[in-house]
């Protein structure tokens, strides 16, 4: 850490995953330590949390604005940088209209910052604003919002300890959300809760499971339909709940008549007897909770995957009670909040459609202008249009050159854009493609709120001074709004922004900084009793209806067909690193812990290719190729290989496809056809 920086020991929130652990600076170690916060009540933190301060004083921090001159990024003053931004965005709007600009918000930044950025985009005249939750959970939100009326975790972490069974589908909380797993899952498992784990790999979460279903990537729908068939056939449906709260039961049963359990299990690549055992464990439980993650959502049929999962909860009456529900485990620390406050192209703050005239009129009363009525482009759609319909982009706290699929094509599109601004704390791969780079603030240098995976809004507090000429993110975004629009961005700090966003975000109405304090306030919040709703959909769904429909879901083949000599590449997180690695790869603590970034391959697949454990291999398809070491292990199912996506080298997203879910527009990261050969062989 830099010796000339001042550090405080204020209570803040971890900048990494969506658990929302409380952390603070430990002056004895120079690392983070936990405090007894709303989620990590014993003050425990995971390896990523311990390393949270490593980025703050790092020598590679951006400390002065940069502008591109003669093909090179050179230092500039803030006025020079903003003059360039104001001139170029203004030119693009005059020549091509406001929809020729796109604004990347950040699910790793505060509610207040995302709120100001989305307001600025709409004041500029476009709904072209999105955040990287599009790449992770948008299909989950789309399905849950359509059926239940809210795309968030239905239950609280506390009440989930009352479950008799956990169904964990496409998630690995032991490594991806370790404090949730240790503090909420493990005590329940020790008390008798049984867990079913659906994942192509056996991993740390699988170790606690009674049943593991190593599903073939891209074949979740046949598996879930077969589980539904067993539940109905065994008389495990909750008849009273179905009668009172469910529509379309008879039609759904007719659909299930066409489901052959053995054939569906074979298609999904699981043992039929294991599938039946899992169905009975879930169906017989008095209270069963579903947890889902990117293994379900990151498919070009991701929305349908989640619809098939929702059917199970409705059939068994596992909605609206403690210990039940469907509970997405969010990735970055403010994935939930960035969507809550409107950093989405089709939704205003509080998840109100931009096409809703009444919703637009409501925000217009506060903002002094009415936002556009036409939905904007999503993040990946916009990148595909760089150089054509989209000419200018503002990238805040994200690294799409690494995180978006088909990365070689993404780089080409960024190079085709006329003007790109990157607002970040490190010189990322995306910053290398920018025309202007703005040095912002790390998590430890800002105040504001974030919303964790079970809808708790919590406060961050500054723990360090800013380095060099870097500015607080909120101040940068306020000036951006002032420079590009005529709207009012005269906030005297994050609390003033929060006060405004609570007035235009109904689910946050009544929340205050003082009320949150060092605890939390959960949405939907009631100012009358000062409490948030822990369990959603108890009497009525958030749609306003007492009932939700069962929805038949047909299997959709993956976008990347696999030939006989190819394998399916799937991707995921590891505990030692995070997201694109732009922050965590600069951590001395995590670098020391980093395992070899190896390709997990099943022994049978390795033997057919003469691959030995530790061999250098090339993983390739038409989109690109990467070189990695091979880890030969039975933990991954035959026909499937696994790589993490945390590193710019090897950049696994050179291989992933950009086919999009038609509803959520999420890419298919979890199924890419690849060839694997020993390096040096033809």
C-alpha cells in the first residue's frame, strides 16, 4: 500500500460479491477485517474480502485524466477531459440523435452513482443504459418478474435456515458466496436439511449434497420438466396451494404427459434414479428453497430455464413461506441495486416500464423532464452496434472488453466506435481502447448504499483518501450530467441523491440513511412500521394477483452445436478471484492464493486426446483460441470442460458465443463448442 495515504476504520461493505459482508480497515495488518454487519453477523470474511484493500493503494491506480492524442493516451486536466467529452457527445447527438450514445452503468458501484448515471442518460435523451447484470442474471429477473412480479430473491437469508431441503441449480455458493454458505447453508445442513446440487461439475458445494445431478450444459429444461413429472406422478404437488394460488394446472399436467422421465434424464445426462430421488427430496419437504445462479441464467434459453424452475416451486407450494422460494444468488455487490434504481434500458427506478406513461410522468415531476418512451439497447446489443447505430459510449466501472462474449469481435466493435470514455480505477483492457479515461474512486474512497442479494440496503463509508487527482465517482457523474444535459444534478452528496431516489423508487420509499445506520433496510420497505418484507408473495404475488401460472416449457437446443471431436466449454468463478480480474489480479493476497488457471477435463476425454494432467493445451473454436494447462479430473462431467473467466490472459471470452436469449438478451456463456488439443499438435 502507498505510505502517503490515510486510512480509516469505518464500517463499510465488501466490494465483491452480492452477499454484502461488512468490512473495515485493519491498521495492524493493512488488510480488511470483518465487523458484525447484517449478513456476516459474526464478522467473518472470505479470502476476497480480506484482500479488499489491496486495490486501494495499488501503484497501478489511475490518478489523472487521460486523453488520446496521436494514438496515445496522455495526461490531461479535468477540464480538458470533460471539454472533449462534452464536445464529442454533443456532436454525436447533433449528427445522429441521442440514441447514438450508450451508457454502461456498474453493478459494482453504489445505488446513488447508478441512479445519477441512468438519470443523466435519460436527460441526454436515450434509454440506452445498462449494467453488467445483463450478462449474469437478466434472464432470472425476466422470468421471475413475468410470473411473480419481482425479479429478486423471494426470501431472506435468515428464514432460509428453516428449509428442509435446498435445491441448488447452476450455482456454487461454497466458493462464489462463501459467507452465505458457511453461515446459513452449513448450519442448516448440520441440522438435517438435505441438499440437491445440479451442476456439470462436482465442487465444494457438491460436498454437502445428498444428491448431485451433473447436468449436461444446455439441458436444464428436460431435467426440470422430468422433476416436475415425478412430483405430479408421485402425488407430491401441494393441492391446496395449487387450488388457491396457481393457474393452468390441468394444462401443465397435460404437457407433462408428454415427458418421459428416463428419456429426459438421458438427454440431460443424469441418472434417472438420481433424478427421481432429487424430485422426491424436494417434493416431500415441508419447506424447500431453491437457489439459482449463472449456470441457469447464462444460456440463450436462460429465461425459459428459470420458467421451468419456477414451475417446481409453484407445484409444491414452496412460495410465500419461510424456508422456501426461488432465490437468485447475485454476483457483484450491487447487481440488485443497479437494477432497483433504474440502470436498465427498459425499466425506470423501481422496475417500472419506460413504456408506462404514468411511470414516466411520476419521475418527470421529480426530474423536471420526461424520459424517452422507447426502450433502449441492452449492453451486448449496443456493443454489436458500435460504429453503426451507436457512435459514442461512456463506460463506468466495467470492463466489457473482457467480460462480454466473443471478445475478439467486441474489441473490433470498440475500435469502430467514434468516441469512448472509460471511467475506472485501473487501466483496464477497455481503457486501452478509450479516447478519454477518467480516474474514479475505489469502494473505500466513497460513501453511498448498495443492495445485497436478499434485498438489504446497506451503507458504505469512506476508509481512504483519493490518490493523486482522482475524483469521487459521484462527483464525476454529476459533472457529466451537467455537461451533457440541462437537468439538475446539483446534489450536495450521496445522501441527497438517496433521498431523491427513494421518492421515485417505490420499493425504497421511506428509507433513510439514518434509518439504515450500520444495519440495513430491506425492500419493499414500509415507513409506517420501519420494516422491510422478508418473505415476498405470502398472500399475493408482486404482480398484484393472488395467483401465478404454471408455464409449459419446451427444450431449446444450445446455440453452439457440438460435433463428435468437440467438447462443451462452460465457465464460472473461483473463490480466489473475481469478475474480470481487473481489480483482484492486482491483489498480492489473492495472487499468492491463485491456483494455476487450468482447463478441467474428464479423464475419458483427456485419454482420447492423449492429454496428461499438467499438459499445455490449446482450446479453440471459430471465435478464437487460448492456451492453458490441463487439469485432468473426474470432477467435471464427460464431454464438458471448465475454465474460469477471471483473467485477461487466458481470455476465455474469446471462445464464448454471443447468441442472445430473445427475452432477456443475455448471452450463452455456459455452452461453447470447442476443440482441445495438446499444444504444438496440429
